[in-house]
């Protein structure tokens, strides 16, 4: 490869490498976590109408109404504890094996689990209807 061509290839490569962190910042990890773990039951819009909602014994709640049902205050701690299994929700399965499997279980480093849950809680907070 000649030197002139390699110089031209270095410029776009450098731009892509430097752009990578910006792309990572644009990702909404809470939204991604929601769509990978919750949307199948609660729906893409979080209103409780996911693809398998009609097959469940208990209808999934509208997650956009959590603050409204709690006097206008988003119940951040309760939501966190429901996700991590400390507050039991029968439809989610037993605490030692919630419906989403071991994604939030202690087999992962605590910081990883906590960041996933916090991102999800933040996303749920942001989608609350006023």
C-alpha cells in the first residue's frame, strides 16, 4: 500500500475511533433494558399490552401510571425493589428466579446489576404520564 493511500485511510479511521464514545453516550441503556426485559409483557409503550400479555394470569400494569397511582410521586425505591426481587410480584415469579432470569441476580458483579436496574428505573421515571 502506498503512503498517500494509507494517509487517506487514517483520517476516516481516526474519526471513527474518536466518534465511538459519542455514539455510546447517545444510547439509552434504560430504554434498551426495558425493551429487552419488560416489553414482552408490558408492551413497547409500557401500557401493559405486550405480545404475551393476554396469555398471563395477571394483566401487566401500565408502567406509565406509577407516579399517578402514587399521588404524583414516582415510587423509585419500590420500583427498584420490585426489579431486584426484594418486593415480590406474583406475576414475576418467585424471588429466587424472577421471570427475567438471573439478569439481576448476584451471579453478576454488584455494580453491573445496580447499573442495569438504575438505568431501567430511570427510564420508567422518564416515561411517566403527567
